[in-house]
């Protein structure tokens, strides 16, 4: 039951984070440079989809440019991948 409670808490926190990204209260660059604990296991592709003006095609294009698999998690990004992604998203 504790694991279920913890998983529900993480899902709730991620949903709030995605709403904040959509509304512009949180920037994707800040999120990627200093990710909170609950978002480390989230897929980069799913988080990119929450960013305004980013759909499946644009998110895939960005990930391909940075040589990042769509299945990669935020916590699994290397420093090179994280840096490339942040600099590309700042444009």
C-alpha cells in the first residue's frame, strides 16, 4: 500500500508539473538543469509534449538532433545530452 501511495503522489506531482509547463509557470530549461526527484524517472519525450508549441513531430525532431532516444528518462540523460537539449530549447 505504501508503494501505491508513493506512486500516486509521484503521478500527481508530475501532472501538476505538466500543467505548470503548459501555463508557462515553469520553464523546460530550468526543469532539465535542476530536475526534482519525482521527475527523474519521467521520459524526456513526455515532458517535452507538455511544453507549449511542442507536439510529437517537433519533440521527436529535437530529440533526434540531440541524439536522445525517445525512451530516455530525465534522470538518465548524460551531461552532454542535457546541455545540448537545454541549449537547443533556449532558441
